[in-house]
């Protein structure tokens, strides 16, 4: 992904797509399925398709040199508000629960 495009993703909410003003960031880390290898994508953004909601969200794959608070997470979602972070977490839980049960 081009650096200019990558920089724009740092300033766009992963859930609602709205621009993030100044440094008013929210977000959270998540673990990927054990069968998904993201090592080659470290430091890059990846897209995730939510089948149930017919929605695509963008997540950052932290690099080894990333911030300490990202350690132990396979993905990091950047959002514009606590509400968007909560809605995105709920959607991730729903997708995981439906497809883990199948």
C-alpha cells in the first residue's frame, strides 16, 4: 500500500469511515484466528470483510517495533469515538461467534 494511502488510513475511522480530527483517536487490539498468518503484513493495513453486515473494515497489523500497548495483538482497529470502537467490537464478536459455531 502506498505511504500516502496508508497515512490516510491512520486518520479514518475503521468503523464509520469518518475522518479523525487532530489526535482524537480511539481503538483496540484483537487477536486473529490461529490459522491466519499475518507476519508478512506487519506494519501494514489489511481489510476484513464482515459477511453478516456486508461491511469491510480496515485494521493495522502491528510491527515488532510498534507501540508497547499493541504487543500481543495481531490487529489494531483505529476509531473516531468510543461508540464506534464499541460497535466494531460488537460486530467482531458477532462474526466470530457465528463462524466459530459453524
